[in-house]
């Protein structure tokens, strides 16, 4: 049997450009004017979620709609995945037009058992920085 602790320390880096169209699309969702902002416009806090979207071929998608297990994340043999929470610090704004990178590191993998059955917690670190 695989030791899930062997996945601790794995990293993944993804680069994206903070383009104007996702900004305009989310603005429209919030019933704001859906104009594409010029380069240099600061992204509102948490709008970084518009970027770094996962890109997987259909043949790489698992039955739960996510990428098949065993790529970056460990192949935990449980039926569901969920996001449990995050903490963010913004030291300076991300700007439309910036080239960004997301570095993800698996900090810990813990198996648990409770009232609803078995679960696995994967603690991740995602420092984000602007590339120049």
C-alpha cells in the first residue's frame, strides 16, 4: 500500500497572465459594467481565482469531474474531494497584464476517521508572486 506521506514536499508551478477578459466577466456576474480594464488595473482581492484554472484533457478527468488522482495530488482512494479553507495575505496588488506564477507545495497529508467515515486532509501551501 502507498504511503501518502511520501507526497509531502511535492511542488507544482503554473504560470498565467492576468488578462482583462476574466476580470470583465466576473464584473458582469456581479452586475457591474463588464468593460475590459486596461493593463495596470489592480485586481480586487481574491480575484486571483480567475487565473490558474486547471487544464486537463477529457481523458484525464476522473468520475468526480476533477483531474484523475495521482498527478500532483496524492491518489487518495476516497470518493469525494472538497476545499476546506484558505488564508491569504496580499502584500501588493496583482495587476491586469501581470505575468503571475502559482507555486503549490504539499505540506502534509493526514488520514482521518470520524463520524462520517474515512477522510484525508492535504495541507497545501500556495505562495503567489508576480514575475517580472
